[in-house]
C-alpha cells in the first residue's frame, strides 16, 4: 500500500517548526483508494494527528536535553 510521510523543518526564532503530512493511496485514478479509506477513517486520522502532536513535544524535549 502506498503511504508517504512528508516532513518540513523550518528554523524559527523560537526553534524548529515541524510540519508533517501523511498521504495514503494512489495518485490519479486509484482503484483501491475507496477500500484504503475504509481502514484509514476520519477517526484514524484524528488519532494519528493527536499521536503526532504528542510525539513532536517529546522529541523537542529530547533534543533540548542534548545541549
């Protein structure tokens, strides 16, 4: 199954801003996309978004402790 995670990192005066995007499915006419969307529902997307926000804060603390 095609899944792509894109991370964009940007330096800011307050630190690094991390933006993420998860794309699942095929570009163009994806015949399996309706079946993929049955599994990766809006609820799954919301849970994944919540998970990412928690993990980014943990990563920030870990990186801050490296200095």
